[in-house]
C-alpha cells in the first residue's frame, strides 16, 4: 500500500511526528513500513509531502480498514471498482481530519 501525506508542518521533525501518529493508527494491520520521502512541498509554505510504503496484513484489511480510516478523516473519496485508491482532503466539502496535522492523504492499494 502506497500512502502520500500532505502534512501541515514547519519542519521535517514536525512532519515526522504526524507520520508516527499515522503508523500508530495502522499498527493493528501493519507488517512492515518504509519511508520513501519527506520533503517540503514546493507549492505551499509550511506543508511537507511524506511518501511511505506499508505492507499490511491482507487477512485483516477488510475488518479493520474502515475503523482505521475513521481515525484519520470522516469523509473519503473512493476510486475504482473494486476500490484501488482512497483520498481525504481538507478541500473536500465537510471533510474533517481526526488526525491533526494532515492536509490531504492519498492511499493506493498495490
């Protein structure tokens, strides 16, 4: 699973704090994780882009994923049939992030 986060942060250290919270939320289905990139987002000040790859337990994804997503944001846009991608953004009407610091999150199932 590939995850791209856009994090409201003034430094890489602040971005990593939000990333650790994301890892904790996914911990019940997380088998392995790799940080691919953490860098300032060139289009916006005080926003970092964080890209990670997570290996998740496939036998538990169905039962736990919706609860995990609800801990991040209340509204998700789903793409594909079956779903191959999820998106939550602060620009989506009525989307509220439960996890402080995230501006947008995109999850792609590989």
